[in-house]
């Protein structure tokens, strides 16, 4: 019943305009905001359990959820995080490019009287389009009633119970957000969209950044024809483009060694000279161009 009310409230929220992510599933990051002094800090075990449950539900629904560990600067790990800092960091992240940020906060409530101690939790936040800052959904879900804790429950025990409550709420919230995202990704009336089944772990697509340096737009168009026919290709998307510099986010089930060889063969088949470098998950392909010969008419001097 609670989940149904959440979904109904989401239906009244502003969604993505039709087909905004028609080219593929959106890349999602879940981040905790704790600038409110009353909220649970992001380094708390209560927050950690809520974060894991919310992220896991979106992942199980078939969406690509990326870890937020490296999203914010190291200083943010020692301070409370604001919504403004989170959105700014998500927008500047290019590897991978992020489409949606889910910002949430966790709260706990305790009440004590002559009959014992009761404790509960609440999870609240919003979902935003990273590029446009468009509000996609707001959410809030709290414990239906406070839970009585054992009489000998010390602080570690209280944290464990509060963490369990936050985990249950976050799991339900993640399921509701997944339903919202499924509808957003395929908003055609009369058709119920279903997320694609998760592939086996061994064949799960890996994310690579492809940096093409020195190539013309015509060269890049030719390269894209090869990139999409490589074995185990999943999808790709442009991240940056200029006259002689292009960057793509490329997802493939191929291991890095095979992709490295394929990129070298691609240059050979296209008759292009270039150097392929690989570090981490970044492939950099730099064009090697011979110096053009120029014939000058001496009469012009």
C-alpha cells in the first residue's frame, strides 16, 4: 500500500520529456546529502546500509548505477555534503557521463518514556536530470511506527536497529524509483516497459573512455562504424567533440586486451596511422600525420 502511494505521488512529479534517454539506459549515481544537521552523516553505518539498499534496488531493476566514492573531492569525505556540491560534481564527471543523480538523506528518531525506548527512521530526497537540473521526482518514506528496542540496548545496538529500519525504507524507495525510471525511459502510452535482464557477471559490459586525438570528423565517423561491430559491443555515446578531438564513453563485454587489438586493427583497415595507449579504463588514440608537402610558386615571393 505504501509503495502504491509512492508511485502515485511520482506520477504527479515532473518527468523527463519523451525519449530523453531513448538511445540507452541512463547512467545513475546515488549520493547521500547530509548538510542538514539533523540528518545522519554519510560516514555512519546507518547511512551506509541505506545507500547500499537503494543502489542495489536500482541495479537489480537493470539500470547502470555507478559508485559515488570518487565523485566528490576527498575533502567532502570529512565534511557534510550539500545538494549544490553533489550536483556540481555529478555534472563535471565525464568518465562515465552521468545522466541522473539520486540525492537522499537519512534521519533517525528516538523516543523514551517510562515504558522503554522507541526508534524509527526516515529517508527523503530527490532525483534530478544532471544536465538540465530538471526535477524528476521527490520522495520521502518513514517508519510506519516507532519500534521498541530491548531494555539493555546500548548505542551499538541502537545504531544496528536504526540502520535496519533505514535499510528497509531505502529498499522500498529504490523499488519505487526503479518503476519511475522504467516509465521515464519508455513513456509510450499503453505499453509497459520492462528493463532488460542483467547479463551474467562474466559478460557484463565494461565501461571505457575512448579519446580520439588529432582525427577529423570524417575519420571519427568511419571509426564509429567499426566500434559498433566489434564483438560484445553494448553501446557508446559522445562525451566531447571538436574539430580534432573527440571523446566517447564506450561499453563492451570485451576484455581490455581484445579491445586494444581491435582498435589497432581498425586503424590498419582504415589506412590511418596512430598510436593506441591504454591506462586504467581510458584508451587514447593519437593520430600520426606525415608533414604535408607544399609547392610554392617562386613568382609569389
